[in-house]
C-alpha cells in the first residue's frame, strides 16, 4: 500500500522533488508521484486531498515554487500531515516559495523544509521518521543511515596549509 504521496505544482519541480523520491526509494517506502497544481488544477488538488486519508497515505510531501499554495491548500483539505518543500523560483530564488509555504495561519499546519534539494531530501527523511514510529525495521534503517553519515563526517580530512 502506498504510504507517502509526493506532489508538485509542475513537472519543472521534479529536479528538486526527485530528492524526496530518492530517499523514500532507498528506504523501501511505497510512494507515488503526481503533478497537482494549486492554481491550474484546483479541482484535482481538492480530489487528491479529500481521498488521501481513505487511500491510506500517512504523509504528503508537497513541493511548489513562487506563489506556492499547493502545500497549504492540501493541508486545508486533509488531516494527513503535509510536508512542504519550497522549490527555487526564477526571479526570487525560492524565497517567495518559502514564505508562501511557511506562513500558514494558526490552525492549519504545514511542516516546512529548506528551499531546494536539501528540503526535498529532508522531507523524505522526516516522512520516514514519522513512519518509523510504528515500524521497528524502518527505525533500524534510519539509525544505520545516521551512523553512516556520522562515519562520513568523522573520516573527513582537511588540506595542510603550506
Ligand atoms: C509553480 O509554478 C510550480 O510549482 C513551479 O515551481 C512554478 C513554475 O511552473 P511551470 O511554469 O514550470 O509549469 O506552480
């Protein structure tokens, strides 16, 4: 059963959002990817959000750029947790996306991540952490991932100064 939905406002967001998909795939999570535009396909947005809980989704990772209403509107229409990823925009480098996603009114939360690739990857990891609460095997994988990161940093060296 699909546990996580990854949605984005345009296929132009894929370069960033594929980082969430990559993380979920590496951890063996069943996920789906969809283009759902808040402004251009609002009916589809409502349908996706309204069906999410009954379809068994445990989290929705939503990425959008510019006037990024997709995560907030999804959150308005479903109780499934929404993880918002600000996609870098052409003119304002994603600061518009970030502010559009993070400044939700009290009562309708969207967990907001960093602009771009790191945000997409971290949204994937955050969804995994949510699922790991009920899945000991997944929790073990997450701990191993953290240990691997730790080992990588501990093995880092710096050049000598001549
Ligand atoms: C937003 O507008 C999308 O999320 C995308 O980041 C941005 C540009 O969309 P395209 O013009 O590339 O389709 O809705």
